[in-house]
């Protein structure tokens, strides 16, 4: 993958709350042992009641991207080696794609959503969360949340290597934001698997168009993607499949407890989005 070292990264799309301290709904599941991703209607109701489902007090939700803007400025030659600046570039690219694609394909105006960087714990419109839940999207406040240490876990614990695996994670969560704008249910209402697989498909659609996205001045954000990059995303999709995680944590697979889909399903729908290049191919509810 060739990221444009001269591109302008829009850090205004990021809230940097690292060092501050929530709940989430639809995210990448983590194995038991470091928490687990819970997607249930009970979780939603408790979170919206403001109780802080994981304990502790609600912390300040302030954030300042000023330091991040300086760090991620084009004048810093090493900025794209840093996961926060890379993530901010991916967010800029993902939202640049949907800004045009959503009206064109669904007749719906896209509304930008901020990504919140946090460390250890964070307060959200869904309640209070800690890092164990993994990256997630919170529909009530319309924001994506991620502790960037998840990338280390994605590689060391899940075995998903490569920078584009990180892009896949963010694109999946923004897929949930698109669903929220379209009124597609998230938050554990009904069968969550088609919802999660559609977010995977949407991430593949973005990947197809990633090299066409630009910064505010029209410069490309991502110059090129290789087949190895796409394979990195596919490896990440398989690594967080329900069956993969169940085998690692329990030694057996119970499809009745799937919340996100199997490794094969997640890979299939990312590939469907990537090959089709159109959100309209992502009808996981009738396939």
C-alpha cells in the first residue's frame, strides 16, 4: 500500500481522548479472557440509562485534536509510521468515499462521524466502555470508538498482520454508521449477523474505491493498493470470525451463538463488496 506522504490528513474528524476515559454496540469481538463483545438489547437499554455498564463513573468526554493535527501535519516526515496518523488518514478516506457514494447509491446525504481515540476507558452516548470491547460504533452519538492498542492485539492475538487490516477495522465500523444513516438496525435487535456482514461488505466497497479518495485539496490519500493489502483485510476478517474465536476460546464451534458471522462469511462479504464496488451488492439480509 502506498499512502500519499503529501496528503492532508483531516484530524478534525478525530477526537483524541487518550488519557481521558463508555459502551458500544456493534464492534469487532474480542475473545473471552480480555472481555468480550456483548451485543444485546439489554446492553442497549442499560447503556442508554446512563448506568455505565462496565462499572465506574462517567468520565469527561472532552477531546482535543490540536496536538494530533501538529503530529499528523505533512511537515512531519514520519507521520504515516504512527498508527494514530495512519488511522486519521484512513478515516479521511473512508468518509470522503461515502460523502459522494451514499447520495449517489441511496439518495441519502452522508453525515460525517468522528472517530474517538481513547485509552483504557471512555464515556459514550451508549454508556461507558473499556478497551476490552474492541473497536465499536455507538448509534446514539454517531461516533466510532477505538483504543489504538487494538491493532497490536489484532496482530499478536488474532494473527492479522498488515496495515490494511487496520483500515478494514475502521471501514467496518463506518459501515455501521452508514447503516445508522439508512435506518438499518444495529445494537442487537434481531439477528445481528446480517448487520455485521453488511458492514464487512461496505468495508470492501470502500477498499475498491480507496485509491480514488482525495484530501480537501484534491490530492489522492492512498496512491495504490496491492493484492497483499486486500489479503491482509481478508485475513483480519477471518481472524475475527465467530468460529475462529470460538475455536480459540472454547475449542468448539456453536453457530447458535454467532453474532458477527463465520470467518468464511466475513471474507465472502468483504470480497463481494470489493469485487462489486457498489453498496447495492451488500444485501446480506436476503442472500
